[in-house]
């Protein structure tokens, strides 16, 4: 039996993403139950530079694959590198349920011949056959899946586990020589054009402020942005607001958008269709602002305000300024 648990250390904009310490928290009890070690895996050109930082996140070992063909992210390149690493290292693999994790996780599992549980929000047990909780039916229910195989792949929803405390001592760092090279890849990325993003990554944000059709137009989101600035929140939206052209699709939260699980979710002018709930129902605290007292969003809200968001949100913004100043 291969004992170790491996964590894909995701890098974005030359920084280790916030989901990684959460994966350390999720992976540590699994490694201990198996009598193995917890290992971090970094992938990408220049990943050696971030290896010392990863070594202080709570891993027992850290390995990295640094290759020129990994200068830009591609699903084929990254998946090939991780598959090569896992064929050498063996064991369990944890990835974040991020855009990249969802892109490469299933393919890695298939190529390694392993089962996979996606969008895990809780570990039910860490015994000989561990089981994991995940939402189903657009978040209306949860299922618990028991792992029958020794090795498997998990994708973990961001903010479902607390972040592990940094380690006082750095883990051992080692380079893996995985044969890649652009000539071995069927596709290569020639250019990446980045869209101007928000100040806070939506999927990893601790606070999210979202707007729906109640904002009435693109300018309505300008009412929400000052609240985001005061709270250090990410700006989200409903699918309806995106389809109406009020905001870019990258802000969409829901079944066909991004899944978030912040400590605080403030829904402004969002009715609460089941597709939207699917993307935010695991938020720790939900505040809903809507003029319709019968809006479905109030069914899952911890706090509800029946009122005009154009009056309520500026008032909240001013109060938070006073409290946080």
C-alpha cells in the first residue's frame, strides 16, 4: 500500500494560492491515518523559487517539477507533469476544486486509473476506508462517498477547511526530473491575454458581495463596489445579471459559474434561484437584501433585510467604515 498523501500546490501570478494551506489541513489526517507523509507538489517553470515558501506550509516533503514547457498553464502540460510525478511518488492526490483543479483533476485520475471524489466539503472519517461529504443536486442535498481503493484523487472546495498554521521548520525540498518538453506535448500555449480581475479572487474570498437583477444595470454594481472595498470582499453576481450584460461572466456565482464558500456572503437584489444557491449555499453566513419578502434567497439566509439595496447597501457601507476604522 502506498501510504503518502500528495497535495498539488497551485500557483497563480507567481504566488501560492490560498487554497493550499486548506489542502494541508484536509490532507494531514489522511496521511496520519495511512501512516504516511504529507507531500506538496509544485508544477511550473520557475516553481523552484516558490518551493522554500511551500516547505513552510506544513508539509513533510516538497517536490517540484520545473520545465520550460510549463511556462504557461495548459491542461495537457500540467496534467502530464503531475501524472509523471504521481507515477514515481504513488499515493493519494489532493487538488483544489478551483478552475485548474477541475480542469486537470479528472484527467489525472483517469490516466492513473484511480477513482475521484470532487468538490469535497468535509472528511467524514479517516479510517481504513475514508469517506467524504460533497454537495449534490445543485446543493439541495449532500452525499457521503466511501473510498474503496487504497489510492484516489480528491478535489477540495475552497474555504471548506481552515488553513493550516505555518510550520516552524521547513520541509525537505527535492526536484523531480519528469521528461516533458514542448515537443512531447500535442499543444502549447503561445499567448495568454489576461482580463483585468477584481482585487480579491472570487473562489478564495473570505467575504463575497453579489448583485442580481435588482441592481438594475451595470451602474448598479457601482453601489456594491464601495462595500467590497471596505470589507476586502470579492464582487460576485447572479447568472441573470451576467446574461443581461450587467457584468463580466467571470463574476458569476452558481451552478454554471463559480462555486464559493466564504465566511460571509451578502446577496443584493438576488432572488435565489436554485442554480445560484448551488454555488454559494455552503457559505458560513448568508445575508440577503431584497425588496421581495418571499424571495427564495431568504429560505437559506441567516439574516434577511427586506428593503431597497440602493438604500441599504450605502448605509451598511458607512456603518462598516465606522466599525472597521
